């Protein structure tokens, strides 16, 4: 799993870019309870098709993929401390699609 360094609320974290996700995910312990929790929950379908409900927070992130404030799902133990999905203006999405198209093109030629 390829990860880079970034920050959540000024805390240094490992960041993963997930081009298959429509949201961001943050480790719950990095969220400031009173100021950042929205009081709302959202449903999330995991890779195995299971749907779970997670609380949301508004957090400040600084990563190579995106810098600014995002709404994120809060999980106790995500695979990385911060996962950046396909949020508006996130970098890296186009590069992922280019690789996918190239691989498909090569498969069709053989």
C-alpha cells in the first residue's frame, strides 16, 4: 500500500489516496470532539458489500492530494490514519484513471 505523509489538524499522519472512494476517512482519535464532530452519521459501503454507519467530522487536512477542510467519516482503526477519496479538486484521480485505461488498452491489443 503506497502512502505519503500529511497532516490532520496539525498532527503528522500517513495518508492513502483511494480513487475508489467517494469520501474521506479519518482516524477518530485525530478529531477534536467539540469543535469538529458534526453530530451526523453517514452510511458507507465497504469493499465486501457490507454497509456501516459512521459519525462525520469537519477536519483540516494538508496532504499531497488535497489541502483544506473536508467532511470525513470517523473510524476507530482505519487502514491508514487518513484516507483521501474522490473529493472535489483532489489530486491523483486523473493519474489513476490513466493507468486503468492504459492497462485496458494493452489487454485488448493482445
